[in-house]
């Protein structure tokens, strides 16, 4: 299987790094969180579906359908034939996606869709998430676990908002990220952890380009591409 699995905690740069690696290799990029967010959006737009049974949520995702569509080198989420890549990033979805993603039946459905996408792509797929190397693609020939200090991750996340950032704001965001790390690592379903054979890459002092180069070098070494 030609899959590079990139896992790591929130704001560690998984998605941006995975997208950069995919471009450098000529592979496709798949953001696993996009499907969870797409299902959450579908549920929020439905008749009180967020609180529905797992079976109803999965049935809704199948019926609409919620799916991944390959466009321009990346898998984009669609709901009922509409690209929702932008809509799923809003606060409305963000506030509910963790609860939806914690449902085992939903995770099983999403994992199956990701495997279908990966096995159907001729070149290869770079997939990022929190359980890609441990649950979704444990057989992936290259697994990378990105880490960075909470402070570095907080500064990056705040910088993305395009406003001036104070030391106090960074400290508050770092505390929030550290709390989420603890919650993700201790959850009952697919806890956040590095696969035993994952290469751990601390990006605290690395630029984005350096992160991409490190992973691409590992891909050349492991996969011969």
C-alpha cells in the first residue's frame, strides 16, 4: 500500500505538512478530519441529527451521500454533491465535530471511506489525522508522528488568524492545546499516540519547508520514490 500516514496532536501542522509532501511527491492528500467535519455538517443541517443514534448518522452519510472526491491532487469532502471544504471549517461544525468523531460506528464508516480512497489512487496518498498510523493504515510503509511544544503550536495557530499575538494569548492557547492533548491521548476510542514504528519528528524549531523536506526524504528512503 502506497500510503504515508502523518499523525500528531492539534496544531502540529499535520494537514499543511501532508499537503506539501503530497505535492512534492505527486501524490494525493487526504485530510481525515474533513470527513468527520462533513458528517457533522450534514447532521447539523438535518432534523436534529447530531443527537441521533450512530446508525442514523451513518445512514445519513450514506444516503446524501457524504463522500471524498479527488480534485487537483487532494480529496475534497462533498455532501449531496456539494463541495463543503470551506463550510466545514466554521465554528458551528467545530463545536460539534469532536462528539461526532468519538462515535465508534462513525469512525468505522470514515475509516472504510479513507481506505477506499487510498487503494484507488494509482500513485499514492498522504493521509493525516490522529489515528492514521495506528488504526486506519497500520500497514503503511511510512508513518510519521509530528510533535511540537504547546507554545510553538499555540503561536502558529494564533498567527493563522492574522492578528497581533500577545504572550498572554499564546500562554492561554498553549494551555488549551495541552488540555486537548491529554483528552485525545486518554479517550477510549482511537486514542492519540504514535505507532510503534512511526518516525517522531519534533517541529518546534523547524520551518514548514524543513518539515516537508524531512518527510519527503523519509519517503524516498522507505519507498524508493
